C-alpha cells in the first residue's frame, strides 16, 4: 500500500484508498464463498458492488472518527 505522502492531493489519496479497501473487501468476499467459486457459480458483479459498498462504509466510518 502506498503512503499518503505519495499523492499530491487528498482527493488522489482517498480514491486510491477507496480502491485498495474495495480490493481487500473483494478478496474477503471471494474467500468466504469457496463453494460457489469451486462450482463456477460466483456472481462477480454482485461481489464487486458489495466490495465497493464495504469500502465506502469503512472510509465513511474513518472520516467520522476524525
């Protein structure tokens, strides 16, 4: 993961952080559904939407703590 100092603007940092967090959420969602993966029944679009929603919720909660 990059450091906040690697970005020129806060907007660039938060977009990177959102994408990074969504990727971690997607990894967890896929890891928790090994049965669907093994038989090829995974709804990747559904997982993607849930991962982005999870990332946004995490970022919102972090911003409220400041």
